[in-house]
């Protein structure tokens, strides 16, 4: 680590809680596209994108301009106090991009939030009130944030230690992580077995008529980039329709082009009843949202959702400019292109380093490989994962881990990254794998 960066970490030690994580030993003074300049003027290739926030890149010019213009005009009123155009412009855009209603006289409505966790909190409140039911089903490996309900829904115990009691009426299902390298059943059979288990669960654990919603990430983010198989999510949609359970899809990490579509759920030809968004929506400005069928969100009690800052004018302007810029650069095509380059290299790493890599998985540019001792998927190798991240940082690449065992390397690089820079980053990962292989 170089001098000025070291100095920053020394200052951090004195005034910042130690327990606030340090994911990579790097610093940042400025950034553009997929490149960060650190406090010492060193160039870093960004494969983290601020944890999936920068699909449109660091500081896209139209977004910076929209923030500057809006900040000069109006920074805050609190939307329920005095309404303003940027909120409505953004809500209209989101409702058009992500229609949740069928063509049955219903509509789609949007509530802005300040973060992904806040979107999840509100989605649950809305689902409970709309159904008059209390129970929520979530998944093993899920991550939905760090506020109390979101933390309850989150799976990894290391992220929850000592924080309980957690919210009641939350039930956890096994995640349908189909892997043709491991499972002998076909994907369809595997999914059917998982769906059958949910029906049994209604008898053994919690009655369907007691369940307000099932919340699921189409691609688990923090959980390690497991992709929900198509027959499963389609079956889940059907199950929800049959039982009146609402389907909440959490797109906080998978949305806005990351998987090659605006919404990862679009890969499944289904629509959620409620969805949650944040991260790349605002290019780093703190904004998220809950999108829901109008008939659902308008059925709840007044006063139960809200907040001082939600849908702040500057954040709304940033989000709208981000989406318009994403349309202009065809973010989904970039997601597909970047994803295919990364996948090809990751598969190659898997073939070359079978003693270290046990799996490659993901959707679009939301891709990861899993590190295991001796290449045995039952033996997670978090130590090697840590070493690889440190090696990469030394070589000028910001990398992130994921997974219940912190043994998964994931890529969330800005999708505007040039092929040259992307390949340079991938070369550093390969050099790191060579280092691990000794
Ligand atoms: C799928 C998912 N949901 C919710 C959240 C929480 O979002 P935030 O950190 O903005 O509260 C995250 C954050 O990583 C996430 O990946």
C-alpha cells in the first residue's frame, strides 16, 4: 500500500468503527468509466463498481451535469410536502421500463427510497398490508440489506451476529442452486422437486393462507451469484398466483443491464407483483425504489410508508439521467458483451486451475467463480479468495468476494469498461491464480 493511502487508513483507524468492513485495501480520489485514481495518483481497474452501483460507469458526464443543474435549482422539499417534476419524471420512466400489471385496468406505481434495504423494508410492509397476512418466505444465501427486516431476511449469520431478536414470521427455503456439474436430475426435475417441497412446507411449516410474500433475488448477489433456474421462477409465479402470495423480486444488485436486461426477471418471462431496486439506478447517488402493481400499493394504510429524503430531487435527476444514458449506450448489449468476455476467461481459468476453481456461474455480466480446496466444491477456500483480492489490489485491480463462505470472486465492473481494460483486469486475475497455484 502506498503512502497517502496508508495515511488515510491510519486516520480511518482513529475515527471510523473498526467493524465497518474493509473489502479491499485501496483508496479513491477520482474516477471515470471503469478507472479509479487512488489517493497516490495510481490507476486502479474497477471490477467492483462500488458493489454493483456503477453499471453506467464512474461519473458519466450527463449524470454529473444533471446533478449539478438540479442542485443549483432545488435540493429538497420532502416530496409529500411539495411535489416536484424530477420525481414524477423518474417514476413515469420506471413504470414504463418495468410494468408490473397485466392488461386488466391495473397500473404500475413507484415509491422512491434512499437505499436497497429501505426498498425491501417497504416492499414487506406493502405486501403484508395488501394481503392481510404476516409470513414472509425468503431463501438460504439471500442478502436483502442491513436494516432490521432486511437483516432478518438476510441469510449469512456472520452479518447478523448479536443483532437479534430478528423479525418474527420469516421462513427460509433452500435456494434452488441447480448445477449440472453436481446434480444428476435434469434442471426441470430439480426445479419440480424444489417446488413440491414448498407445497409440503405449506402443510408442515407455514400455511399458504398465512404467507404475504416470497422474496427472491433472480441472481443471488452477496450469496455468491447463484442463478435461479427458469422453470423454478416460472413455477414460483404460478404457485403465487394459485395461493394469493405476492412475488417480490429483489433486483437491487441484478438490475439495470447487469444481466444483459433491464430487469433480471425479464430472462424468465414473468412479472413480479412487487420489486425492489437501488444500486446502479442512481450511479452512486443514494436512491432506490419499490415498484408495485397499483392495486397492491394503493390498498395500504396511509402513513405507513414514507421518509424525509425519499426521492430527493437531486437523486431523482441523477437516476433519470442514468437511465437515459444507459438507453443511449445500450447498457443491455454491453451487459451481454462484457459477460461473454468474462465468462470465456472464467471457463478457461476453471480448465487451467481445477485444483482451485470448482465452479463458474452467473448471468450476463453478473459472473463469478468459486474457489475450493483441491477444486472440491464441498471445501470452500476463503483464504485463497482473500489472497487473490490482495494480490489484485497490489497489481491495480479492485476485486470483490461473495458467498456464505466468502470464497467466491465476483465481477461487478462498470459495463462501459473497454475491452482492453477488461482484459488487463482478467490478466491480473489469471496472474493471481498462477500465484495461488504456486
Ligand atoms: C439483492 C440486494 N438487496 C438489497 C441490498 C441492500 O441494499 P443497500 O445496501 O442499498 O441497502 C443489497 C445490497 O447489496 C442487495 O444486493
